[in-house]
């Protein structure tokens, strides 16, 4: 193999790995399971936004980031167990 062919092959492999990692989490979301009976038959019964924080950047042309803290209450449709989780984005 010539050095040019080897470099092109490495670039193609790096490009393919980058695409894999970019699209890896775009599939189905992870299913929520009941912590008591491990059932996936779970429903969100309450969703509350606790805090919204906007982080601004002082560079021109660069936007800001929005952080949202949400409290979710789930109920298992099999055993009736209820629990609350907090999600930060």
C-alpha cells in the first residue's frame, strides 16, 4: 500500500466513526422502567418545569445556552408504583 492510499483509508475510517457517534443516540429513546417491578408500561402523570436559566455568551454571533430543570412524576400501569425524577437539559 502506498502512503497516499493509507492516508485516504484513515480519513474514510475516521469519517465513518464520526458519523456513527453523531447518529448513535438518534434512535429510539431509552425506555423508562418501573424501579419496583421493572415493567416498561409506564406513564408520565405530571411534568413541572422547576427552573429555566439562560446562559449568554458575550461573543458576537454566538448565541446562548438554555438550561431547563424539569420534575417528572411517573406511574407504573402494572403495579401502581409512583416515583419522581428530575431532568436537567
